[in-house]
C-alpha cells in the first residue's frame, strides 16, 4: 500500500516541518495474525533475516506506548525496515524504508464492532500533529 501524496505532504509539514526525508511509511503493509505466538514468530524471522535492516520498532501492543494511550484500543507492532541484498543494491533501492505492521485479527475486529472509524483517528492525529 502506498501513502497518498496529499497525506504524505500533510505529514511532512505537520510532523516533520517539511523534512520529507523523515517520511518512513510511504510504502506500508499490515500482516494480520490469529494469535500473539504467530505474530512473535514473524517478528523473530524479520529480526533475524540477514537481508532485512530494522530501522525502528514501535511496540504498540504495550499499554504504556504513547500511541496506545492516545488512540485507545488499537494495537500492533510497527517496523520500519530496509531490504538490503544484491538485487536491491542493483536497483538502488536498498536505502528505501518501508513500514510493516504486525497486528492481531482480534484487535481489528474489536475496532470494527466498536464502530471506531478512521475519521475519528484522523481527527485526533491532526489535532495533535502526531506522526502516524
């Protein structure tokens, strides 16, 4: 999934004072898991893969995480990663950072049942200028 240009521009100015080099979620994907064990296994596989460089991890499964405290019931593990191998180097994309979110189906289902809308999240995000 690619971030829409308008949202990328908004985020660059709202959160990073126009510094587009700080946008790390232009390309992103969420992987959903049935349980925490499978999520943890995937996280371990990513962490130990020699071709993947983990630039940042946000553990939003932790109830003490700032995003979790602000937005309530949403939970995931968010990774900013780069893939570095001969092919990505040949294509000159080995410095590209993408976002991978690891989430549980049950949290997504709770949000849908609670009628938690993306519009509500956007309103909160824009109010405080957060980097999500």
